[in-house]
C-alpha cells in the first residue's frame, strides 16, 4: 500500500519526504513540476529524476488524483462535473469556456455552513472541508484541464471557512514549481470572514470578491448570516485600503433580485458604500430555486444600475449567467447531490 500521497503536497513536503533518502530540493522541484504543470498520472513517467528515486517513489508514494464520477453539459458549453473524494465527500466543479478564456469554478467544501437561504449549496448542508489536494484535483483532472487559464473559487463552500487548504491550493496554483498560474488569473469569492480575510490578504496575491447582496447591513444579515459577526462595511473598508500597487483585483458580487435589492435606494447605497474605492462591482442575475418566488432583475434594470455606477466613478460590469440549465450557475451547485447519496 502506497503510504505517501503527493496530491496537494507542497514543494517543502515533497522535499522533506525524499530528503530522508538523500535527495535535494532540485529533485523535489522536478517531481512537483511533473505532477502539477505536466499533469502526469504515474510516477514512472517522471523522467527528470534518478532511476533509484523513481523506484523509491513507485514503492512508497502515490501521485493521487481521481476523475469525476459524471458530468452534465449545458447548452452554452459549460460543463458540470461531480467528484467524490477518497473520504466519500461529494462536490461539484464547473468548466466555463468563453472565447479564449477557459475557467474552472472549484469547490472548497462538500456543502457549506454559512446558512445563506438563497443558496442551494447551503440547503445541501455541510459535510466537510476539501483538502488542498481535492481542490487542485479539480484543476488537474477535468477533461479540459490543458485549456484552463483562469480559476475561480466560487463553487461549493466558503473559501475562508477552509482557509489553510485554500491558501495551500493557491500556493500550488501560482508557484513556478506548481501550476504556474498568475495570481491575477485566480479569484477567491467570500461572504467575508474578517480574521481569515485579513490573513488571506497577507498571504496571497490572488483576486478577492465579496458577496454583498445589499449595501444595508440590516438587509444583508437576513440573507448572509456572516454579516452579524463580520459586517460587509468593515470588509469593504479593508478592501478599499489595499494599495493600488498591489495589482490584485478586488470586487463585490451583487446578485440582483427584482423588487428586493434593485431599487434606487439600493443603487444610492452602493454608490455611498463604494465611492472613492477601486472596488469593482460585478452585477449578476439571480437564479431562481424551486419553491422560491423571487426572480432576477430584468436586463434594463441591470443595465441602468451599471450605467449609474460607472458615471459615479465606480467600475461595474454585468456578468452573464452560465450553466443555469444544468444547475451549474452561481448559487445552484449541490442541487442534485442528495439524489446521489453519500458513501459511508
């Protein structure tokens, strides 16, 4: 039985393991590059290490990784994949092709414990954190892996509720010995857990997006319970102080719901909250879930919001809905997982 799983291992961890056999950091780097950047599937395929080391690793280690159990293809070309990790946890991953941009939307937990009522993942419940290896597996082991040039942490789970594994995954994604993505091609979305938010800013140069819902705390708290402990106003204050020389993009995601958060009062509240910052607003249409009478704001209203924000000096864009017909759009992941059951 192989006793060392390299899936999600850092360069230091690989070095520590082979160092006991007298091998150096350059050998560890060659192993890491082969696993992460070249995406090899078998240790015997690693050619830039001594044969003796290769034989040792064949006996004592495992590259890890596992393919998705099933997939669904959307009419817009997006693909949703269902994974089951070695502990039996189910989670979903979405591939989103759009011109030259090829994005993978990764999950960080099986389910979520943030309790946001408009999110299907929350209704699935919380079943456990994914490891850094599970997160990286979503980038390495979907069929279009070779095409990927963007990674967004916007799948199942709250990234800052699994901070250590998310930071480790971001390190692997961005390191030259890892997958060598630019930090500017990686975006982490959060409801805003302040202590973890501050640690993430100190530890990673990746982009950050805050899920806002409403500029008013009393309204946001009804939809995003984390507001009670970590008000969005405080998080936005921190985001607004990030020096411009840090090229990372900071933004808020504003899901627009007709008659709920798309009034003139909300527009003015957004302006007041974000004016003078370099925070970008991403406007997204709400995706209806079964039994919910709420519906998305119409295209005209979303366009007006964008226009008014832009002329007030706030950068804004409207994000297209992708994969809604296969429940792969924002907030819809996990809608079919209960039907698959869980492995005990």
